[in-house]
C-alpha cells in the first residue's frame, strides 16, 4: 500500500470519527490564566517552571504545616472550583502534584465528600487519578487540599475532569457522518483498489 493511499485512509478515518476528544470541565486547569476560575487559600498561583508540570502556570502551597489543613472543605490550604456537570454522569479526575522536600500530604473532595487523603513522596511531579466519580447535580464542587511540614514545598498543576467512558447517564445519540465524509471514504477505497490493480 503506497504512502499516499495510507494518508488518504487516515484522513478519512479522522473525518468520520468526529471530535472524540473529551472536553475538560476544569476552567484554567494549568493556571496559565492566573487565578481565573479558582477559589483558594494559602496557595500562590502563577508562573514558575520549577514547580509546574506543564510550564508556566502552577499553584504552590504557601502556608500549611498542620494536618488540620486537609480535613475540612473551604478551610485550610485548598484549591476549589465548581464544575458544570450533568447529574448522574460519571467523571474521571486527574491532576499533578510535586513535593520538593519535607513530608507532604493531600486530600481530595468531590461534591463535598472526601475521596482520598494520602501522602505524596518528594521528587518529580506525580499524577493522581480517580474514576467513577458521579455527579449528584448539574454543579459539582472539586476541592483539593495540601499540607507540607516545611510549609511551602508542594505544588499542583494540570487538573482534568472529563466524562467517564462508562457513564451512568444514557449514551448520547451517535452523530451521522455528513455525505462529504462518505464521499471521501469512497474515494479512498477507490484509490486503494486502483493501486492494487496496478501492482498486478
């Protein structure tokens, strides 16, 4: 199969598949627009490539050396955002965390309930992921907390909340490809047949 035919088939598959990428519900997920979309306390938000996962934006802990900073929503050292969700829909959450030095812990709240409270080791950025998070309403609060025994050696970056592949909500109706997409597919198949005949 020639490179040209492979390219045509690939182009057709891209056109017919539509936009398969899931939309991230988190506004300003990497803090590139500063504090836009976020409610927070005891964090410094802004550019700092040393502390960011994908430069330049990040949120760095500024003061929280007691573990009580972790256990109460809207209190302590936290970052929060209200997400536009769909009631009954399941979501997947991920974000990146770095602890530079000192003992660090984080807690994650979804819709007011504690998902996890865990330590995070010193070193490079680590990704934390949670799946099957069901929205109880059309607005859901995401909140993460941080603690570091040396007050400030911890950062967060690149939050993502996307609809889960296995959703509790009914699946949306499939979009029918436009006639132009079928014409392109037909042209690609014709080019493939023509190329194969020339080889024989």
